[in-house]
């Protein structure tokens, strides 16, 4: 575990593709070696280079594997000082909300399917009645 402490000013100096640090949950990571390998492209990392990337990292919903890679890039912790930018708050999204939305989508498809079947049945019934007359 890295024990070096960095100030926000220290981190902000590492903001190029060849020297890139980011802060996630007040831990400092050297992402320089990962810039070219980042699945989202180098632009994503360059946008948060030398900054607190907690919100951006969590908003994407990184996998466990991504978090393991991040752990391997740890170089220290952030020591905040008065005047530093406040940490961006991260509020995890409500996981049950996604489930409700998925249930709603399935319900809409079920209604459309049943409605289509009823309309088809009514059409066939009308055709059969017209032919018998």
C-alpha cells in the first residue's frame, strides 16, 4: 500500500498523456502507463488528468476488473488543504430503479403483443364473417 501523501497542487501538475495522475476517493493513481490501454480512449483520462476523477469514475460504473487495475496504479493518498477544490460528491444510483424500469419495458412489450394478437384475431373473425355471408 502506498503511503506517500500528495497535495492537490502536486496532483494537478501531472496532467499530460506522458505524466497523468488522477484522484479517486482521495487516493492518488498514476495512470500514465494505462492511457493507451484505457477502453474508453485516452481522451477520457486526459479530461480528468491532474484532477479529482471520483465522479467520472463512478458514473461510468466500472467493473471489478477495472477497479483491480486502478488498485495497481495507486501511488499515494491525497492530503487536502484549505483552498483545494472540494471533493465531488458521489451518490450511488438506486439499483432498484433500474429493475423497475426494466419491468416497465417488459410490461409495455407484453401489452403491445397482446393488443396485436387481439387485433389479428378480430381481423380474422371479421374476414370469416364476411366470407360466410
